[in-house]
C-alpha cells in the first residue's frame, strides 16, 4: 500500500498494460528514433561537404591565367572534335560537352577575376600618375612661372627686351652664362618677329659649341629661320652667309649646329623663294664638299642630310635619275670607285 501511494501514475499505467501492448510501444519508440538519428547523421555529413570549396583553388592571378590557358586548350580540342565528327548523335554529345566547358563556373570566374584585377591596376596607375603630377607640379611651379614671364615679355619684342638680349650676348664674367641663357630664351620667344630676330641670328652661332647652351641655341636658330616672315625672305641674304661662316669654325659642334640650321634654311627657300635658293647653291655645295672630309662622324652625317635635301631639288629628268649617286659621291669623296662610276654615268648623259 505504501509503494502504491508514492509511485507515479505512469508506473501504474505501465504495470497495468498487457505484455503485448508493452512490446508494441517499445517497437514504435525505436522506429521513431531511427529516422531522427539518420537525419542528424546526414546533417553532420553535409557540414564538412559544405565547408569544402567547389573546384580548384587559385592563390595568384598567374595560377588563374594558367588554368584559363589549359581550359581554353580543352575548349579548342572539343570544338575541333565536334567539328570533325561525322556521326550526328556523337556530334551532338560533343557539342553538349563543348557547351559545358564554355560555361564552366570556375573558368568564367577566373576570367572575371582577371578583368577586375586589370581594371584595378589601371586605376592604381592613374592614381599614382596623378599623385606624381601633383607633387611634380609643386616643384616646377617657379620654373613654369619664370618661363611664362619670359614668353609674355618676348612676344612683344619691345626695346627693353631687345636691349636685354644684346646685353646678355655681350655679357662676361661669372654671370655671363645666366645672362646668355636668358638671351637665348628671349630669342626663341621673338622667333616670329623676323625684323628683330633674324639680324641677331649670328649671335647664336658662337653658342652652338657650348655644352649647356649649345642645344637651346641651335633650337632657337632653327625656329627663327623656320618662322621667317615673309617666308623665305632674308634667309639667303642674312642667314645663309652666317651659317657658311660657321662651317669654317674650328669647333666641330659649331659646324654641326650650322649644318642643322642650314637644312631648315634650304627647306624654307625651296618652298617660298626658289630663285634665292638657286643663287645660294653655288656657295653652299663647295662648303658641303669640304665638310664631307671632316673626321667627326656628326659633321659627315649632317653634311649628308643637307646634300640629300639638295638632291631632291634637281629638276632635270636625266640628272634626277643619278641624283642620289651624285649626293653619295659628294658625301663620300674618299670612295673613288663610286665617284668614278658616277662620272661615267654623267658622261653618258646628253
């Protein structure tokens, strides 16, 4: 009686159940537990599978590029196989396989990743260039300001600027180099003011041989001759005689600079004043023949360029056919075999 009073009601119900009912209840409980255990096991197995990445893993862009190259080789092979397959059914299977290769997720993702990386690299380069430009602009601000002031002043070619140019060319002492450099810059600025710039061309020629001022001086002289107004006028009477005098200078850089400016002068006269050019050529060609004998290769190269320009001016149909041979004979006077051949050709002309 005491046990009956303290035992739970479930125990009493279980004890009151028949044996067959007890077995049936036990079987039902076990059957319900099996699907739950299987579901739990399935979830546990799916977790590692989800953690494993799909397809190959690439650490660098080079790895992706190599994969794309190999994959595209497979695509090409599959395309060739599908193209050459005579059997219709087999051909269809090959085309399906080709389509799968082209639509492969890893392949398409690698292509997109490379495109994104290239776009980002371009943007990074642009940002670096802008940063560099901004930094450089600060360093060059003063220099650009000075250059702009020189251009503004020299465009007018007023009396003060001309006086400064003359004083700069005549300067001597420790400040002479700076004064001459400013004079050269001013000369380039007034290059289009022919009445003031062309008569001062001779002041630039002695500077052709200087290490720092040589190149700017030659450039300024070429610009002055090129911008002569009216075109071609004054070149034969003012520029050419001074340039021919420069060819007699002992310094090879002076000679080379004069040849460079002389080439511009000949082209200027060829277009605008051919009559002036015709009068100059008898004076120019002998000087070029002498320059062709110089030891310095720079002088011989410049001489050859001027002579070739003259060769293009020949109008006679018969002489024009041997114009380049004549130029070579003048530019290479030591080549006796070639010279004799040219003389023989000229002897056959009427």
